[in-house]
């Protein structure tokens, strides 16, 4: 699939989701870029902002198998991955897949489960497989986790482990709707005779797989590659940061920058692609030092500062064949 075709399909998916979800288009573009880059997405917001509806609507529009895991304090790792069950009739153990075996997995309120259960997702998110009782089981392709979490200040939440945060290609927030969005929500509730908008399926699994191949054809010239590397290295020298962007984070920024270019129907990356996606792609990977945490430093402000300090390369669009 060409970049132009992938951009058109992505626009169709986003438009369909917006028929039911009251959200900013830029947020849905970030989420879609994460999917095109074969990454996982973390949505953080207070309860009631439509995180679950958004994740379910995206899965429906993509025509993919969907599963939801409601994370709770008593959820066990086997409740996520599945387990072996003894069948009396055959006298053998058979593997019963857990809800992780789907194309799009909604991890709802992921930070309400203890870290041990949260960590059950690590292998699945990184390797596309799970290991249960020494046996490895492949997950469907494509495989995407869209996790939602409430702010850590909310009662009954746990901080996600650093290693798990690093597995998410982007972290974004739906935020509160604007005036027009708020009015739309009220109008929907007031008009009882009008059915709530629903999302239809606009692409299928084969199309999604083809769309995910499009970023691989996007050109990233040497100045842009060096720019991405400098941005990530700069996070490690910021005095407010204990742990900067990891090598995995560097690769993920490269990947989602190409996906961002695809959404614009462009076959090459420009500095604005990096600037638009840097905060959602990098901020959640930082570990602030104790003093910065006490002072309430926002990780996003750190990335904004890095973007201001690092010189933007001047470059010409690559010649097209």
C-alpha cells in the first residue's frame, strides 16, 4: 500500500471514530500513528472522559478482534495471559487463552492492578507472545494494546513500572471536551428518541496490516536521523532527569515519526513531524530526579525544553523518482 493510500485509509478510520467519540482530532491522529508504527498506546485521563469508548471505537473501525481487560486490585497474571486447565475426560491439561489473545486489547484502568499483574503484559507487548508454564504462545497479528489509566493521584492506583511505560510508543490524553463538544454530549443525552451514534467497520485486518507497512517506505534523511538522536541524548543530560530516553525510546521515536509523516501523506520526514510527536512519544519515558518530582516538574515541559535547545536541521525534500 502506498503512503497516499495509507493516509486516506487512516483519515477514513479517524472520521468514523469521530462520529461517536467527542475528542480532539489531533489526539486520534497520535493514537493512529501509534497503531501504524506497530506500537502500543497509553491514554491517561480522569474517569469519565471517554477513554474506554475511544479504544473500543478504534477497534471497531479497524475491523479487528477486540478484547477488554478490566484491571482490578485482585486481578492475577493468569487472568490476562490464560492458563492450563485439566480436563477430566482426556486426563490432559489444555491451554485456555486469556483475553490478551486479540488484535486490539483494551487494558482498562491498567494502573488499578498491582505491579505483578501489570508486568504480565511486558512479554506480550514487546515480543507478541506470552509464556505460560514454560510454553510459548504466539499472539494474533496485528496486536495492539490500548491501555487506559487514571492519574496516580486517584485513589486505588499504582504507578506503572518504568519498564512497562517504556513499552508504550506514545502516551496521550483525551482531555475535557471544548464548548462545542460539551454541547454535543448534552444534546445526545437530551434527545432520547435519537439513538447514540455508533462506529462502523471501515477497513479490515488485511488493510490494517498493509497500512502498517507504509511507514517502512518513508525516507528519513541523515540530518533527520541525527536530529532524532540529539533530542533523545539531550534528555539524559537535563539536570532534572535521573533516567533519560532509552535506546528503545530512540527507535520508537524514529518509527512513530515515520508514521506521523504517513498521516500527512508524505513519503519523507520533516522536522515538524518530530516536533509534533516528541512529547507524547518521549515524556512518559523520563524518570525525574527526587527534587524535580517534589517541585512538581512536568515531564512534558522537559521535552519542550529539549526541543527548544536542540538545533533544528535545515534540509531539502528528497528527490522523488
